[in-house]
């Protein structure tokens, strides 16, 4: 059973960064879409990922990453769990 969460806080500013492909980030994109949560979908090239890695902007040197109110998070499963909980699509059991 999923419980609806009512919040008086403004929604977080979400930015999802991944390659312009339907691979690891697609379940995250779909969950956000189904949950009607607005987010900025930033599609990057392999060269851009290489530059981001060299600049140290990727926590584990890989994408996808999600920026939540300016803080960067990585790891696909962790991001998917977060957005699943935010949308009510991830059950606690």
C-alpha cells in the first residue's frame, strides 16, 4: 500500500544528465513523467561526459547524475528509488 505524501514545501529543482540514448536513465525519465514531476532532461554526448569526468563534476566518473536543488547525486538505482518515492510509485514493502 502506498501512502500519498502532502507537502507544503516547493518542489525540488531536478536536472537529470545522461547520454542522448534510452539506456540507464530511461526508467528515471519514465518515473518522473508518470509521476508528473517536472525536471530538466539534459542530454549529453560521450565527448561531454569525457570533459565532465576530466573536470571532476561526475561523483563517480559516470552518468546518469541528478542534480537536486544544486546538489549532485549519482548511481542509477539510488536515483530511481528517490524519484520513485517522490512520485509514490516506489512502495515501502
